C-alpha cells in the first residue's frame, strides 16, 4: 500500500500544480476535533497536538485548518494520518497569518481606486467620492480629483476582499489522499505565548518549626486560540532553544487554599525534566491565566535562622564609625519523602504567611526558588529581623606589601528579643587568607567564606572579633 501511494505521488505531483490542488478545498475547524493535548513549558512555549476526523476526496486537494494558534512556529508543523499513515501524503504546507484588519486591507489598495463615503447632515444624504489611495503608512494619503488629501474623515469603501487575507490564522496543506475512508489526522506544532509558573504558599505554624506548603501552577495562554477539553501537561525544566535569548502572575487565591485539597497533577520524569499530567481535562481560553493546584503538603519540618552577611573584601581602611547591617531571616526545609515532600519542586515564587496573636493570617515575605530536586534543601529569605541589630567596625588595617593586607573586624550583635537566639555571621574573604586570631570558633563553608555561629542572650549582646591576613 505504501509503495502504491508513493508511486501515485510521483506520478501525480508534476500534474498537480498549486492551482489544480486548490480546486478541491476541504475546510476544518474545531468541530472536527476528536482530541487535543497541550504541553506547556516554563519558557514561553507550548506544544499543541490535536486529532481531527474528516472526509477527504481521493487524489489531490487542499486542506485548510482554522482554530489554531496565531503564534505558530511554522517550521514545527507536522501533519500525519493516524488510521491510514500510508494513505496520506503532504505535498506542501503553509501557515497563513496575515489577518483581515483595516491596515492589511488598505495596504492591498495602495495605488488603486476606492470610494470614500461621508454623510451630509445638512441635507441628510450620503456623499460618495472616488479616491486613489497613495499611501497607508503612518497616515493615509489620497488623491481626489487633482488634489492631495492628508487623511480623510469619511468611511473607506473597498470593491472586494483580497484573496490573500484570512479571517483566522490558518494551516494549509496541499495533499494526496489514497483512501476513501475518513482520515484521522494528527497535527502538531509549537507556539509561543504560552507559559506556566509555579506559585507556592507556605503557612508557618506558631511553633515556627513546621509549616504547610501548597503549590499552584499558573498557566498563561496568549497564543491566539482556545483549547477546549484539552489534556494538559506541564514541563518543569529549562529546555534549550536555538536563538532564544521572559515573571509569573501572582496567584489570586484565598489563604485557606494553603490547607488541603487533593493535588490535581501526576508527576513523572521525562528525559532530564519532569512532567506534570493534569488528571482531568481542562479548557484554556485565549488571553486567560488559570491556576491549578499541583502540590499539598502538611506539617513539613522547617528551620529558622538569623544570618548576617559580611562585606566583600576591599583593600582599604574603612570608616571609624560602626557600620550597621541587616539581620536576615531565613527559613530552610528539606525536599524529602521523610519531610512529606520528595518530588521535584518547579522554579517559582514562595509566599510565606503566619498567624498573628488573634489567629489572623499575615504575609511575612516571599522568595524565589529555582528547580529543586528531591532530597535537596530549600532556602527562603523572608525579610529582616527588627529586634536584632548587627554593627561592624574595622579596628585595624595594615598593608604588609603591595598585595598582602592584615585587618581586624569587630562585629557587635544585639538581641532585644525575650529569648536567646543564634546568629550566623558569614564573612567573605579573598585568596590566600589566614585567620590570625578569633574570639569565637568558626567553620569554613567554601574556599573563600567562613561562618561564625554566635549565641546572643536575651536582651543582651555578643561581640565577635577576628584578625585576618589576606592577599590579592
């Protein structure tokens, strides 16, 4: 059968010009659709795959698909028969997206005669004048009799509709069909202006050691068409695209959504990414943002830290006045099964809430996370502590040689809370560093960073002092 169709194609192709193929035109819209699947990536990209059932005449013809995206990447379009793969062959395909509008219509009539109609209110009658359209760029320019008009308030009337304009974006194929039975055609294409982002709500419990975490997928469709009753898949991961050099929309949900309802996606690996399959079909309207829950985890263990980040090394003497620095509040939790999580957390914004003394939930900060694999730790900076103060002063500075320096820092930590706290003091250094003296123990966190963990008593203070030799 396949050989026969190929021979038919070879025999007929020289005879089937575009004009002859166009004699038999079959039009298809969403009414012919039997299935549609939409895969959305978090890089302004969507993959649409739909199946339509239709009767095609045997031999050559033209098939025109409407109700497709207006942002199609034409080179990604693929059409094939699902039930008779050897009985359908595409000779030529085009994507027509020059839509009917005022500018495109008038562009076709530059240099040609049109009518301009005005209404004479004084005599209550219609006036009509012949005009030649000279230009349709920023302003319309007309020749009426022997005069040039820069614009005209009247209605422009055209004699006919140009054949090369379409009302909707259209995929068109010249084809050869070798079977009489209805064809189940599957068409797939990539389109831009589809995107999804992950949005999270973390509800910190009063003990500040546990929380609930809800995840929502925000899907944006601005591709120029709607996808009705579609199978929806979301891909988490950064897909490389050739020649591509886009933030999510805040999720307008009630805080009670951070409690329970069953996640509606099933997660599974796909190549080096992860795919989330929506369990039920959904409709994505054009120019719509839709939120669907994909994660609900209760009572996960979290850890709160207070952190002060030191200044980047500079080979100079600082001011003699103390420099006040913010004390950051950071939450940590592990993305593990033991912590009621354990699947990939897609990149997105995490918004944090907690309850005040009257049981009302309040917003306490937000942070952005990148894709988090299972068993990795999540770090969230929520803001800055108001009852903790950090001040640093450079107590000594010496230049030992052109590229060798010795300096001493004193950092004062003051605690105005009614309980003891631990503060992490993170100090960036430069190469060839050597600690000469230190008031508190430290640990090396990487090649050029050390960390002091300092206990600060309630309503008290602690001073950290260290002397370091560094080179350039």
